[in-house]
C-alpha cells in the first residue's frame, strides 16, 4: 500500500522534505528556550543582573521569532505538499479507472469509487500532513525534552523514563481495539453514497411512486450504521485524552514532590525546576500528538488500502504489443465464443457462439430479456473479452487491434446512453471532436435530430442539463445516434437505442442509415419486430445461445420463439 501511494507524491517531494527540516529547526529552538529561561531566572533575575537579563532576553526574543518563522514555513510546506499529494491521488485513480474494462468496473461500485476519491483521499491528505510535520515534531520534542531533562536533573528525568512506556502500551491497546471498526465504516459510506446516488438519479421515479418515506428510511438505516460504528470507535479513541490527562497530572505531582526535595537539598535551582515543568509538558504534549497521529493513521490506513486497490487493479483488457492501427472493413466473425462475467460463475453468459457477418450487412438481434444480446455485441469493441474462442473484425482478432482504433471504428448506441453537461454540439462532438459544423448538421439529419434541435432556444448551442433532463427520451436517443454517426464507424451497433422513438421516426432513421451508410455494418438489437424485420438477417437468441438465424419470413415460418413474439406484438397493436 505505502509503495503504491508514495508514487503519487511526485513533484511535491521537495516540499515534503522541507517540512521535516523546518520542523527540526523549530523543535530544537523551541526545546532550547526553556533551558535558557531557567538560566535567565537563576543567573539573571535571582541575582539581579540586568545586563545578563537584557542580553539573554534579546537572544530569547530572536530565537522565538526564528521558531515562529520555521513553524510557519513547516506549516506552509506540509499543507501544500499534502494538498498536492491528494490531488495526484485523485488524478491517478481517475486516470486509472479510464483504463478499466467493464470487468474491472464491475468490481467497484460507482458510489464506492466516489467515496475513495473524496472521503478516503481526504483522510490520506490529513494523515500525510501529520506525518511530514507532527509525526516529525512529536518524537523530536520527546527526545530533545528528555535529553534536556537529563542535562538539568538526571534523577527527575527518570519520571519520563517510567511514564513514556506506560503511555505507549496504553496507546497501543486503544489503537488495537479501534482499528477493526474503520474498514466497516468506509463500506458503510459506500452503501450510503449508493443510496444517495440512486435517489438523486431516480428522483422522478421516487416521486411518481411516492417512495419518499421508504427512501428516507433506507438512508437513515445506512447513516445510522455509520453513526453507531463511528460513535463506538470515537468512544474508544477518547480514552487517549483521559490517559494523557492522568499521566500529565501524575508527572506534574511527581516533579513537584521530588523537585521540591531537590531544591531543599540544594541539588536543583528554581529556574531549573521551572525548566523541568516546561519539559514535562513538552514530553506529554508530544505523547498526546503521537496519539493523535496514530489515531489518524488508523483511520487513513483503511482509506489507503481502498485507494491502493483502485490504483493496483490491473485492467483486464489492454493493448497488445505492436497493435493494428487500422480497421479495414466491418466484417465480424464469432468463432466458438464462450463468455462469463465471473470466473466463479457456473453457467456461461454466451455459449459456443458461431456467427459470420459480412461487411455492410444489416443484422437484427432479438430474444428474451436476459438472453445476452447486449453481451454479444459488447465483445466486438472489446468491452469484454471472450473466455475462449475468438471475435474477429476485418479478419483480425479484436485482441490484435489498438483499443482506440478499434473503438473508434465500432460505434455503440445504448438504450440509456448518457448526455453530458454542455451544449448539444459539445455532446455531438464526443463522436468526433474535430467535426465541422457541416458534419455535425449532416449527422443530426441522418439521426432525424435536426428538426427538434432547430426548434430549441439556442439550437445546437442549447445547454444540456445534467443527465439530459431537459430533453425527452426519444430526443436523447436521436442525439446519441448522431453522436455515434460522427465517428464514421465501420460497425454501428444500435442496442435498443430507438425504444423511445415512435415507429415512423424509427423507420425514417433506418432508411437514412441504409442510404447514407451503405458500407457500414449495422447491428440492431430490439424487442420490437418492426425495428428489425427489414434486416438482411435476424439472429434469435435464447439463454446465451444463438437459437436461429434467418430473414423475417424464414423465421416466421420455422422459429416458434420469433413467430410468437411477432404475433403477440401484432395483437397488441389491435
């Protein structure tokens, strides 16, 4: 974990090293001041020596100012280094996620990834700032205070030798009792964020079905789970302050008792006793700081492992050595392809798929819900890789292609495609960021999106609200189809992407695609027979297998599943 996280420090190494250096100077001066104050009292104030008082008073003033400057510098360096480290961690996670395959993404929920990039990174940021500043300051304070105490009075300093190990043992027991709670707490954060995310995304459905109360109960349940665990952990950690207070009082009483005896016996002066009190406070403050640092490290340890899991996750789909950069045509071959989402699954999601699709051919795919229609087409742009067998495009295994080159030539339009914040034109240019206005207009016309876009207040410069809430489902689908067309792909996959479009507009879109993209292989997945009946071939899928392939007329005659779907839909129209 540590080796993974430290790679994200990068350009902030210099500030990360400067902070401990500034802290070292600050502590040395700070720990020297009580000793000099004791000398000032014993040799200046007690003896009435004004020249001595002025001389060492000025020296103390200079040292105090220097200590403040070094402390401020350490604070600046640690704050900037930790903030930069956190920014790098977020970037590294976000960039790494972009290389994930669907299989990798399936391992982490979206809410969990958000929690890791926010709450977990904030915990690491706080811990890192403590490590490069307070975790350096506290041990140095402890060591220097004990050394200075030994110089002043070896006998009194034995108090610290007894107290420090006792405190360390108690602190270790507290940390051991607290640590198991935090991994559970962060998993609770994941669940709570998932509830919030689902509620916000589905707020229309929540209100339509009057489910506000059930959503509130669901949120309270996840929030209460976090509260209970955190409250228990905080109760245990609060013992730190009780232990520190007890040890501080005991050490103060011990120094008072034994110090008074030393002064009466002539082995210690008044100024030296005052210095011992200062060093006693420094020792206990340093132990208190260490307790705080260890507490934060316990919290951040769980966060660090969660972040490292994301960064160390190896993408299951990567570019091959010397990949092919060009896709020559839209020919597709499935050669005994088998696939399952999880290696532990017993059943295959796709079972022995054999299929040849010619370049430029229009293919329809239909089947029951859960028959793996979408999974089948996801193999073409390598969103998933086959467990066995091979998928070939233009005569080459898809694993031989550069991922960007392959996916630029395989455009997929899903039923629930997403629009992003920005203008309609910005969304369309996701297909081709260098597209001219003429190309954007042409793609929109083929997708039959131009008509409604022209009626919008700012036409193509109309802003799309988050998630595309200011456009209808059918309009959103036509925009995403136009976006895919701007890629000028060799293969176009429409995965139930006209379900929200009326049948007349859908027919017009199919006719435009056939006319304007004759050389593009078109695969249309639909639950509606009318959407695929004109395809050159139709694939009927059932339980992850290809049940039949043929034209509409052929399947109506020989395939019971296909004909039953067609007859049912015909009856629904009446």
